[in-house]
C-alpha cells in the first residue's frame, strides 16, 4: 500500500509520465487479478484523469463491463469515423444502455479537414494510412489532450505485433493501460458468457476484429484475428497505437 500511495501522489501532482512510471506499475501489478488492478487504479485515483478508448468492436464489451462495474462515470471515447458498420453503431447503443455508461463521448473528424483531405470519401481505397490519420489519429489526439491516461482493449493474442504487449506503457507522456493484455480468447469468451454480455452481431458472420466497413473483411478459421483488417495492404494498425505515414499535404484526391 505504501508504494501505491507514493505512485498515486506522484501521478496526482505530475500528470505526464515517463517509462519509469510504466515500469513501476507493471511491477506493482504483475500477477495480480485484472479486477483488483482496475479497482485500485480507479478508486485510488492513481491515474489522474483517465478515459477508455473503445471501438465497440468484437470484444469491447469485456473492458467496458469491467470498468463500468467499478466506475460507470469513466469517460469513454468512441471515434465516429463515418465509415463504421451500422451494426457497430447499434451495438454501441446497446452496450451504453445495458452497462449504464454515463459518459460516452462521440469523437468525429474535423469537417473542414475532412473536406480538404478526403472530399470524395474514398481515401481509404488508395491511402488507408492517410484515411486513418484524418478520421482516427488526429481526432483522438485532440480528444485525449485533457487526459493523463487511457485504457485500451488491446490483447497480446490478437496479432503478432501485439504479442509482447505490457499492461502499462507510455505514449507521448500519457499512460496507456492495457488491462486485458494477458487475456486469451477463451478467457474473453468465458467472461462474456458469465456476465451475459451481448456479442457484436458481426462476430458470428466471420468478423473477429471489426473496424471501418471498407477496410474490414471476414477471417477464415485459424487465421490471425486481425488478418481481415486492411487486407491486401502492408498495414496492421490504424495508427492510434503506432505511428503511420504523415499525410502528403501537397496531394489532391484522385478523381474517380
């Protein structure tokens, strides 16, 4: 408890973090239950101002349920890219009502920037990195500016690029918390069944990882769960968890 108090004091007085803070927290909570960890973090206010970043995708209900069970007032940031499946929007509202989510914030791209950089709405088809930058990366960066920490639903089993995912890491001086980093698919499914959490309607149709509709395809049995994202492109992340190629401001949209 003494160590917790010292870290909490530091976090409350210095809202920006270093790698040393992530190391301390990873060591402090190594081997401890996820619910216990989240309870301490939220009820002891160890993170300062924290938000959940949720896609309301295939497995989002687990993290949302875990945190809502402890503090349903935790802000939830949802990036409305304008390209989501209708099923995702419906699922978002279903979970909002079922879990009693009290502070859901819909984050959208800047309309002027969107008109300038993706006037046709087809940038995803020739520059998926640029599309993600406009519709996800920049809006989220702005939305997170007032927060000291963010929770994500990332898990190590989802792809090869996430296999060494820690519970705590640092991004631009902000603490990024991955409470489900060490959960496997069986544990996710068991938790959802135990708490009668609804499954995203597209999962049973063969979509184990769900993003924007133009860049998400079905996945064959045995394939990497995220192999259906940006199929055919050398791209495995949208950019909110890793850097993408900056937009070329001199380029104009192709004419279709």
